[in-house]
C-alpha cells in the first residue's frame, strides 16, 4: 500500500494481522473493532483517512468501518487530551452518584462533556455501561484502565493521582 498520512506503522499492521488470524479465512472484517483500536492507539484518534485505510486493509467498504467507529464511544473521531476520562452515566452508576461525579469532574477540569482542556491534558466523555455496576460510579481512563467507586468527593485526589501516574 502507498504511504499516506493515514498509513500505520509496521508494528500496528502486524498487530492487526494477529487480530485477523483469530478469525476464519475470508473473515477479515471481523477484526474491524480491534483494527480500529490499534490504529487509534498509534494515531491518538481516528481521522476519516485512518478509518478508510483500516477498511482498505481489511478489504471492506470504508462505510462499514465508519459505522463501527461512530457507533462505539471508545473511538475518538477528533483529537483528545493526553488523559481521556469516560464516566458511565447509565442507571446503576447514576443511582450511585454519577451525576454528582460528572459535575465534580466538569468543575475541577473546567470543561463539559466532549471537551478537552486548553492545555490538551484532559478530555471528558460520557459513557455507556462498562459492566462493572458493583463498583459504580465507574470511570475508564484512556480506554484501558477502569476505576471504580469514583464519587464526587474523590475527584480532586483521583485527578491528582492520574496526573502523577501518567493516567494509570
């Protein structure tokens, strides 16, 4: 494939190939979610050109990859901050204080849902159920690390901890 701004590194392509190998021959399309995740990890977000590149690599129409990228909130279609916080606001988390947690996050970061701080450090997103209702309210950091029982009172210490530990 020709080199383009959307082109992925050899390491990312190898990772996508490992994902493709998990499916029966002729079923490359099944790896679309994993391939988009790998592309996003390398690029930081998914530009339309990157999504189209992934689709071409998987030999599927670009619209199929775009449908996946626009359906799931783990994919970012615009640049995000160094630390992306996604707070579950579904019923179990809401019953356990997610609305108050959201207000505390917004106040402490000075941003609303879907915004990034001016310094590019933080992005705040609203999320759907993460399947960890017993630990509500739940925040996922950078699509990778789940934190449970994040109440409004814990927000200042939580943010400080993330900043000190590079999002871990």
